[in-house]
């Protein structure tokens, strides 16, 4: 119905500058590019104050702002030019009295329990014992971001769903535009669910998402060839298991959405010989039936992912500011 209105739509993605860019973030980056390419006015909200509230990068605002610039370089390296979207810093929002009046009106329209249930948007549980009061303001700020920027569409991972629902539910009460939410899947870490397999349902799976605070289970867009190989070869990937298999998830969410992608699997003749898989369903079927060995799958995914990340490494090697920011961030302790 929005498209039928015939006006230019406005969308955003809110990102906490919180550390190094994992391949999981490539999912929303691709969708952000799709919005830009479709002619939608697209905004990258650098959620600096939100990251500070959430204790990211040790709560050091200078490091958080440095990370924000680094994220823009990452998007550029992934094919999303900085001049194709508008960047808004949360610093601009919090300096406005109109913004804070919105935050208060939103808080007035919500119950305390409703806000606490939305804390999962921060990667936190509603019953965390050690939590300062500012974290209860966070969900109201995220809703205020949406209303203050007058957005038609909110892009975010599935773990942001509760904040977007709050915006939709409070829009009528505050006489604000009701946004449409577009949610991208969450990529699980390389350790998978492990012993929790089968017992984790719904939003609980977000605790297992690929995170830079768990570097041994995360692939970064900067990882060198040997690092990618080492991490993938150690990854959880049981034979014939297709649900919550991190290697298959990389294929489904990162590799196959690339235009004209084909997964080339090299095997010895007595193991079936080389094959080329043109879509994810075909790959999943082969793996489920046991016609593809985990090691052969891992080798193919390593080669394909390494090829995809070569332009990113090249960009950071040849862009002085990006290279410096990456190295400075790499030396910092990444916090959950």
C-alpha cells in the first residue's frame, strides 16, 4: 500500500557501532543496498548513544564514534557507497528537545513490563540482575528514532523485532506514522547450538548468533584466507544435519543470495567427483541425504567465502583511513 502512494519512501537501519564487522552483518548490508537501489531514501543511523548505553567498546564514546566511521568503510568495501545513503548520528538526535519529548511520550504510552520485554533488542535478557536504569530508556529511544526521522520502513535483524513492534503499537496513540518493519535473518555462530540442539526455540536462538564478542565462533569480513579456513574447518557441521548448521547457514544467507552464485564442490572421483550446486535447496537436499560429506562442504564454503571477501581485504589494504581504523579497533576489547 505504501508503494501505491506514489511518493518517495524513507527507510533506515540503526546500527550500534560496537566492534569489528562480522559476515552476519553482510545480510542487512545487502538488504540496505537493495533499498537504496530501489530508489528509497535510505538512512544509516549510527546509534552511538545507544551503543554507549549498551556498554559497547567499554562505554568509551570516542571509540564508539571511531567505530561508526569504520562501519561506513565496511559498507563501502561491500559495495554500498557512502554517497548513496544519508548518515545520521544519534548525537544529532539527543541534542534535540523535540527528540526527548518524544522519548517521554513513548515511555508514557508503555508499561514497565512491556519495555523490559523489549530489552532483547540490546542482546540482553529482561531479568538481568546487573543493569543500570539507562537500559530501560533504550527501547523508548529506538522507537523515538523511528518517529523523529519520520520513517516509512524500518530495516533490522529479527532480534530487533520487538522494538519495531513497539513503534507500530504506539504510533496511533502518538499520532505518528505507523512504520513497516523489514526483518533479516540472524546468522548463528560457528559453534552452532552444540548440546543445546533441539532444546532452543524461538527468540532464544539469538543468544547463539555470530558475535564479534566471541571471535573464535565468528567470521570477520577482514579475516585472511588462513583464518577463514581454520575457523570453517573447526565449525560445527554434523553430517546430514540441515537445521541450525552454521556452514549451511552461511550458504543460505551469505553465498547463495549473491547474483549468479554457484557453489563449486571439488571431490575425488571415488567420492562422486566435482559438482556444481546452483541453489540452496539443492545443496540442503544433497547434505540431508548424506550425498555430501561435511569436509567437502566446508572446503567449498571456505573457497567461496574467501573469494567473496577478497575485495573487502583489498579495500582496507588500499584505503589508509579504513586500514588505520580497523587496526585501532582490533586492539580494543569487544564487549557483549
